[in-house]
């Protein structure tokens, strides 16, 4: 997740539902990652988007 949030090399992520935002967040600075930029399987991305 380099250069995506203020933490640069953060691997401390949380999964949390939010209306109008993707479900992946930096647990340190609370940056919301776009699901398309997170290196996870297509199946897991589909589940998170539901």
C-alpha cells in the first residue's frame, strides 16, 4: 500500500462497511483505500462490495 496514505508502508488495515466508501481502511490514519487498488482476490473484492 505504498504511497497510498499518510503512513506510506502501512499494513495495518481494517475492513469496515461504510455507505459511500469502500470497505478497506488504514487503521493508523483512517485513509479509505479504493477496493480496486487493494491486492486481494476478485472473489473477495466481490464479497466486500456486496
